[in-house]
């Protein structure tokens, strides 16, 4: 499974755009990139997933360059409720019918008033 | 409600007790997982069940015993735990289908071993 590196923590203010970058230099051809969000004492929540280029949904965008060795999660106009830990995961999807997602330390985002 | 329900939400047990954590999903998923999250540590994958068969056991001590009686239910049986086993235990489920590759996690059971 590809190792990921992301900043330990980030600070932002309400209304700003936040970009969290994740490095995954040894990503494999069949690996997808997935981001999760976790609030204290809750399970992580799936945010977005992509393979290449750009993916956008109602909460975030994911930018993946052509070499796929990094990815950037973009959160538009954050609010206080976006304060959470964000995890970047890389791995093959449903190899053998199930996923084996290995979580790193994540990025602790603090949004200030 | 996330679709994955874990009970109890909180559990305090002595080192000689036997207890069980329960996880239930009504999403039609065919894979279920147990994760452990200790304070200030990443989530650790403990067990994976696919189609009710255990397919992963990541060197978890035998005092943790999983059980998957059907595709909707997953249990984690606990006995003679140690204080260092105190953690948030998270259950998740997943299903391979077009356009949906994510896990759905429960809210977890906060376990304290005294």
C-alpha cells in the first residue's frame, strides 16, 4: 500500500478556501486516492475520491496532477464546523471484494472565527 | 445516523470482565471492518470480513475475538483486556459498486478498561 505524507496541522479562518496537499510518491497504477474527515469521538466520513485530474462534489474538490504523485483536497469557504482531522488514503479499490484502508496521522484543520 | 450502528456508545469494563461490542449495518454492504483508534494515534485496522468470512487479522491479540454471523452484523468479543486496550473502536462497512468506493463508519464505542 502506498505511503502518504500530509501536514500534521493547518489553521484557517471562516470563509477562506483551504487546500490540503498529500504526497504519495509510490502510488501504483491501480490505486485510487480517497479523503476522509473525522470529528472527535466519531468515525471518519468519506469526502471524495479520485483517480486522476479533477473531481468535484458538493463539499470538496480533489486535484490530481498527471503524475499522480500528490493530490490536493480543496475545501471552499470553510466554516467552524469544518474543524476536523482530514485523512488522505491511497490504495487499490476492492481488491478481492473488500478494501483495506490504512489510515495515517491525518491533517488536523482548525478553522477560526 | 450513518447507516452503521454501534452499541454501546460507551463501555467501562474491568480487566477480568467479558463484554461484546456490536455493529449493525443496513446498507446491503458485503464487507465489514473493525478499527481501533487510541488517543493521538492513527486508526489501526484490526479485522476484515468479506462475505462473512474473515479475510484479514492484523496481529490482533487473542483477547479480541470477532464474529460475523451474517452480512449485517459484526461483533467484537472482549475478555481479559488490559488498560492499554482503552480506545475508540470503530466498525465500518463497504460494498463494491459503481460510483461508491468509500467506507461507511459507525460512531464507535468508547471503551475504558479499568
